[in-house]
C-alpha cells in the first residue's frame, strides 16, 4: 500500500477508444487508443497516498487537469518514489526526450512550472526498466522506484 509520505509519481493510463474530452479551460483533447502517462508530485497533507487515492477514485468537483482526463482513460500502473525532492520535472523531461513521446496537450498539468507538459502519449506501454535506466543516467541521488499495478486498468 502506498504510504502517506511526500513523493513523485507517474500514472500509466490506457484508452481503448477515441473520444474528445474538454480539459477545463485548457482546451479539448482528442483521446486516441494507447497509453497516456501523467507525471506529478504530492507534498501536501496525506502525501502520495491521498493524491493517488484521489486520482483513482475521482470526485464530483474537478480540480486538476487530470480529473477531466480520467473520465476517458483507465489507470493501469502507478510508478512512484518517496522523498522530499520534487522529481516530477525531471521525470517529465525523461518521458519527453528519452521516450520520444507525443505531447497531446501542451500545458497539461504544468500550469505551475516551466515544463511543456506533464502528459505524454505512447502507442505502446512505456517500459519501466527503460525508465529506470534513464533515471539512473540523470541522477545518482534518486529514491527507490516502486510500482503499483491497478486491477481492471488494462
């Protein structure tokens, strides 16, 4: 079980069919069959446990860009690490440059930083081992990476 500690996470989500979703005031997103990866961090009350539970369950009130996207995709895996350092921007750079991702909607999840986006699209599921290799190449100080497989997500 994910602990109520600060950390960074990547939601690995999939979509089975095309559809259009309005992402708040950011704009509309044409969902394609394939995999979406959203990178974020949780440093508030309840840490990763609270944030990921919110993303898994959703809510009546949409607060983040991801809340809008979740109506069209399923979370299949969560990659995460504990720690007091925000790695979400580093992770976003790895997915963007190291994986040659398609950027489906610039600005998604990145309204409070200088990243182009925190949402990436892939025709096939990104490989955890490849991500770990690129993460180790970028920094030797990164925390241990954990994986949670979500039942019913694939």
